[in-house]
C-alpha cells in the first residue's frame, strides 16, 4: 500500500481499506511510515549522550493492583536537562508505562502505544488481554533495536491490572524486546539497582495501595541518594515524583496533595534516620 | 429523437438509486441521538449484543448508524482510523466531529455518484463539547448530504414519525434519565410496547468524564436510569384518539440477527 502522499488530494480511500489487522502501528506503517518513532536510520555518530535521558522508574504490586512511580529528572551526560519531566504515562484505563532511556523516543513511543491499545479496543469492541498488551509493547521495542544500537536506547516498564486474576502485573523489557513478567516489583533506569535493593527490603506481600505508594517513594529516595541521574524530591521547587495506581477502579494518578503528604512524611523521618526505614533482621 | 436501447436519463438513475437506498434504510429500526444536560445520548433498539449500531470514534466523538451493517461498519472503522491517525499526527484536541463528518460526506457522495449501488446507510456523528454550546450532532444521508442537527436527530425505520414524537417531547438541558425517557417514548409507536432493557443499546458522551467521554450504559446501570414500567408517561393528548400513522416498514423487520 502506498503512502497517503502518493494519492491525489482529497482521496482517502486507504482509511476505508480493511487490512485485516487491528494494529494502529501496522496501519501507520503502511499509511504514513514517517510518523513512526521506530525508524531505521544510520546516524553519522552515536548521539547517546547528547539527548536527554529519562532515568528511574519503579513499580510494585499490592493487594488488587499495582503502583508505578518515577522520578522527575532528565539528564544529558552530566547536565540535568529537565527537573520536572514526566515519565509515567497512562496507556489505557487499566494500564500504564514508564520509560527510561532516550526521553524523546520514549515519549513518542508511549504516545503511539496509547493509540495502539485504544485503536484495538475501538475496532474490536473489546479490551486487549494483559498478555496481548505486553506483547505489543515488546514488538515496538524490538522495532527500535537499530536505533538503540546507535545510542537511542529506550526501555519501558509496563504495569497493568488483570481483571482475570484481580491483581496487578508488571512486565519489563530489554533493548531487544521481551516481555519479562516480574513478580512483586521491578525497577528500570540508572537508579534501578539501588531502588531494587531498597524494594527488596521494604516490599510486603498483601500491602495496601497507600503503603505501597509510600514504599515506592522511599525506594526512589534511596535511588536518588546513590545515583546522580535520579532526582530526589525537590524541596525548594516542590517537585515530587509521579505516582500512579492501577486497580479494579482503573488508572489514577495520585494528586499533588497526596504525593506531598507521602514525601513530607518520608522527609521528616529521614531527618532523624537518613537511611530510611530499617528492615527487621529476623 | 431516437434513444439507444436501454437508455436511462441521469435524473432517472439518481432517483432510482435514492429510492433503493431509502427503502433499505427504512427497513431497519430507528436510532435516536439527543442532547442532555451533561452531553449526548444515543439510543438504539438492538437485540444483538455483538453487532453494535453505536460506537466510540474518539475522545469526544461518537457514531451511530442505521441500514446495512457491513456498510456502516466499514464507515465506522474508517472513521476510527481517520481519528487515530490525525490525533497521533497532531494532537488529540485536533480531531473534530466536523472533520469526520466531512470525510464521511465526501465518501458517501462519491459512492452515490460513482457506484451502481449507493450505500444503504444513514449515519450520525456526534461530538461533545466543554459546555452544551460546544455539542454538535451531524446527520449524514446515503448521498453525502450533511445536516447540522440542533438538539436531536432520528434516523432509520419510520424516521419521520420518530422525529415528530422526539420534537414534541425534547427539552433543553434534560437530565440523563429524562432524556432516556424521551428517547424511548419517541422510539415507541403510540400504544406500542417498549423494547425490553436487554434489547436496548444505549451509550452517552459525557462531558464530565476524564480522557474518553464515550460510555456504554448496560445492565444494572441502565436499569436504574429507566423509569419503572407502570410509571411510564401517558402519550401526549395530541395523539389520543388519532389513528396511529402506518408503522409497518416495507420488507422484513430487522431483528439484528442477520449482519446484512
């Protein structure tokens, strides 16, 4: 099928041509391929360090859902390029994704992925299964492999509420795709090692959404504590992490006041014990 | 002047096509679209759970159709592709009901002139705004004509009779349950029986919803909105004693069981 550019003005027959696929990405690929974030271009030099990078994203399940949180920092090399970047996106009513790596490609990918899920839902009249959603994202990441090899790496973290299991599910990816389903919690990005270490000690099975949001705020602080590319809570500018909850009621992003509450409680406790909560030894 | 064998004037051809399409559309059941205080309500008697006559197109845009299922389904899918590609190319707020109505109009018009058979469909594209002034209801007919409707639209089946009943009962800024009552009264012939809840397809574009405004109303949520059977409003005085208008459409009644 030719690109729409090849058709005389006003003729939009391809919109009414049924390809048999409910994928929006496939449709854009045939209709206007230049719009896709997944391109196979050869760059003269790798530009990895010169474009802003998104950093740490963490997610953890709780009883009946999943929480995802991301810090607000974007860096290019040693420069902080943005202090209030948003890296956790609602993808549909029951899922969200966070991105780490090249911020621009990641944001574009999240935008495409949202349309992809919605497009399927509208065409088919049903919501895609959680496994189906995770697989679609894997294909998208694999499509970016050529660019990833030249420094434009994007790695997402995907979290969704699965009505069949009445539980939250977390999927992680690598540059070549995936998905890898994770039990309990996972983290991506430069601060992920420290966040994962913190979560390992703080995670409690069957916790409430409220407790799990607090746990993630603690883990992000621990990541920011040890990783220069992860932003901690910006007290003077009042920039806090983004925290989103997905459960049976759907996706909701916690309000500014709610997150302020968690952060202030945490900061207060950290003034007394800077390393945060201490996990019991036995 | 001698005419070649089998000649038909262009006027005759167009008339025949239009008659053919009108007959096909009148064969089905009516669909009603009307404004209520929080947005736009779609009501369609439809026994089929699988074959929808009402659908979401985009954040603020809904779609309703009557006629041949396979034909309006193609329009619906094309509309979704149009909306998604434009929302992705520009911004979600740049997808408008007007743009979609124009796309449908140009396609319907072209098919009506170019093809032997025109599409046997009638379509409503409705868009909900931030306030009642921003709402828009566009009705498109098989030949590509666009009607910018104010407040309500009825199409398919005995569209004129339904439209008359709708006009008598419609008020501005009705609540959702009042608007649903009006729609059902308009869809029911005087003295006729209302379709049961299980055979109703109802959806709203609710301006107070976040992200996507379209919502299907089914099951208990719909039952709560419906007035109880014995409290159903009596028919307006004007219709009492009058002989009801002819109601049996030509041809088979569309019970939704066939996709055609």
